[in-house]
C-alpha cells in the first residue's frame, strides 16, 4: 500500500486527508507541528478578543479532519527530501513516503528590527496561530488593555476591530499611507478607515514604523515610532504580513520566496510532490500568479492534488483571488485582478464600487459598504464581464444605485 505524507494542519491539508481517506487504498500520514485538530485561522482575532471559544475554531469532522488518516500531531517535519522520498521529523524519526502534499501554509513575517523582541519578550505575539491568540487573550483578561498592533493588513485590522469591541485601547501602526495596503487601493481603503476608527478607543497611525522599543526585563512597555510618537502598551501584536513555510524542503528548485510554484495538477517541480494552500503561488483568471490565502482556493487545490495522487488526471483551472474585511456593519471587499490602470467608480445602493477594466473586460472590483449591496457581484468576477454591458447595467437605474443582482444575469458573461 502506497504511503502519502501530508504536511500541514490547515484547510488544504485537512481536505486532502479527507479526500484520500474516502478514496481508500492509501496509507495516509498527516503530520502537523500543532498538537490539536485543524482549525479556522481567520477566526483567531475573535478568539484573541474573547468573543469565541476554542471549540468554535475547529473544523467540523465532515469538513476535513482527515477521516482514514493517521495523525502525528505536535511533531514537525524538520526536513523533507523530495528525491529520496523521505522526511525527517522533529523527534528524530525518519518517514519514507511515495507521494507528499505540502500544505504548510505561511507564517508571520518578522521585520529585522523586531526580531530581537519576538520570542524574547513575553508580551509580543504573532497573530497566525492559536497559541498566540490565546496568549493575547490572557493579557486582556488580566486587565492589561493597551494593545499596539504592528501591521494594518487584513489580520491587523480584524484584530483591531475585535479588540476595540472588547474594550481594549488599540493603536494600529503601519508603514503604508493607508490601512489594508495589499488588499485595497489607498483611496478605496480611506473610505473604510473612518468606520474602523469610529467608536471605541482605536487610533490608526499610518506612514509610521517602529524605531525602537522600551523594555522592562522581558516585557515591552512602549514603542517609539519613527516620527517620534511614543506608544505605551501592555501587549504588542505583529501582523506584518506572511511568508510561505518552505524552509524545510531540501534541494534546489525554483524561487520559493513567494511560495512554491505548481502546475495545473498542483504538482511541484519535484515529481510526486504536490502542494496547495497558502504555501503556493498559482495562476489566476487574468494569467498572473498570486499566493494562496483564500479558503475556497486552498480546499479546491487540495482536492485536485489528492485526486492526482490517487491516479486521476484532475486539473485546477485558473482561480480568482479576493478577500473581505468586516468592520461593524460595513465591509471592505476585493475580488479578481485590480492592478489595471483602467478603473470606473459607481454608487451601488448606499455603497461604493470601483471596477477595474482591461481592454473590453472587467477583471476585478473593490467595494466598501453594506453586505447586501455586494451580493451578486462576486459570482461575476469568476468570469470576465463585457465592460460596456457593466457600464450600462450600473447606470441603468438612473437613481441612487442599482440592485447588484443584475450582475448575475446571463448577459454579463463573456
């Protein structure tokens, strides 16, 4: 019986273990360095703020916790040797395999000037794993409510919003000129920022970075920013972006800085070694390459990989990228490719929509407003819209807005 090694405890690894378990005929070994079942990482801000219990984060059994797989929890893969088809575990054990799926996700990027704090100071955390979220929660429950968050990307903004609701005093710091710099254009993000700063005790300091930290023993008491601002704090959370977990892979190969490159079958440059989820970069519907970081993509990619491991000839079509941030009743959303120079802006009900155009097609959009105004837009970005039709549909109402359901019409597809 062939052995399949699955490395990683996220959506991709869990889905692959589930698929292979249902197909049968394989010995599936699922290895993860976290000592608990797969869980929803996007719910970590709620856990850190005390809004969610630990049990709420676990994936339901029918949603991918590896039926039929042998789990080795709390043990990391120290090195994986693709050509030799063997892996060295952190406990010294050597594991041979016939096929492998790399689903190790990504970790928080720690800027050079902050590395001396992370791991040494007990009140500095990275918001990527359950352990860090629970540590942040304990500090909050202990009455220490001043939190400095470094990084105003999606995780930083979601955590800031959750901690604000929990009554913490939050300072959100980013070197960029606006929040969500890798998700939304600055002018679009600026429409969302007032909702983040409304109510509660939350301040956003953009175009700033940490110059130094004031410590007392192994505790950070204040951050000194590049513009001279001093930020007193009881805890520091690093939400400074992510880098894919590829360092355990042995041997030469294509550049892994932005993730493992894979083909349409989710196979890496090493035969028999597949990858899925946040650890890869893949082809999008506009022909570009992008990192994973989307749950639906991770699960779909993992299923394709698992079926190919089982001998099928499955392919993964180009996928779209997107993300959503909810702040109070308002959301910020992006879907598709929004890097083009051709853009048009519309009012959608009481919300704002910026459409990106490329030639005669719509390639993506950015949205700030009410969730009900967004419905109907996301299905459309899975394929390209005819730009003329989009303009006419958006302008058709002649009033304050339009029903986005019109974008789901068959006439929109090209």
